[in-house]
C-alpha cells in the first residue's frame, strides 16, 4: 500500500482540469411571482403550509391572524422566526401563510419549513445558511399507523393470566 495520500484536488489536476471550488457552484435564480413575492410549500407531520414572502416590516400573518394570536405559545413563535434569526433578516420580510392539518406544533414546523424555502427562493445566497441549520430539509417523521391485534401502533392489549 502507498503511504502518500492524494485528495480529489490532486486527481483533478492530474487529469489536466482545475480543481472545482465552492465559488464555482452555480448560484440558483430568484423565483418571484407577478406581485414580487416568493412562494413555497412547507410540510411537517400532517400539516401543510402555503407561504408567501415579500419585503416588508416583519409582519407574519397565519390564516388571516397575527402570529401572536394564532401561535399563543412563545416557543411556537420562536420556531417560526428561526429562519430569519439564522439569516439575520429579522423585520425585513412580511409573511402571509395558510396552514392546515395536524396540531399547532406540526403547523409551526410546516410554517418554518415554508418560510425557509421561500427565503431561499427570494434570496438564493441565503440557502447555504438555511441548509446548514437544517431548515430546508423536510422532517419526514409522521405518526406510525395502528396495527390490527394491537391497542395502538405497537402497544399490546393487557395480558391476563386468568
């Protein structure tokens, strides 16, 4: 076995090609609708959020209500604002979204996912920061279905010896 280590850069140079760098990666294009908004769909558990992001004063409207009214718990509001905090864009965008299905926690996760995707469509340069924080990736964990012969998904009925 050889004691020398050759990285991918050395292989590219050996083939006569320059090694690819991170700045050579093609930058995504900005995707806006006719009204200058970025649209994205966010999902979490059984919740689906349709999200529109546009430049503004930082107002977030969910199903026609202010975020403080719709998500009364501070933790849920914190979850929604995470993409803005990570990208340092707090108070710069207005968000309008409609969300259905699941409970409040799943809906907050769906709205965060939608905001992250819409932000990356509005400002493609923000995508690496959002991706690194894990906000672009859909959380695929859903409730396991109930099986026949069981009380719940895995729970058995109580055993009786007599």
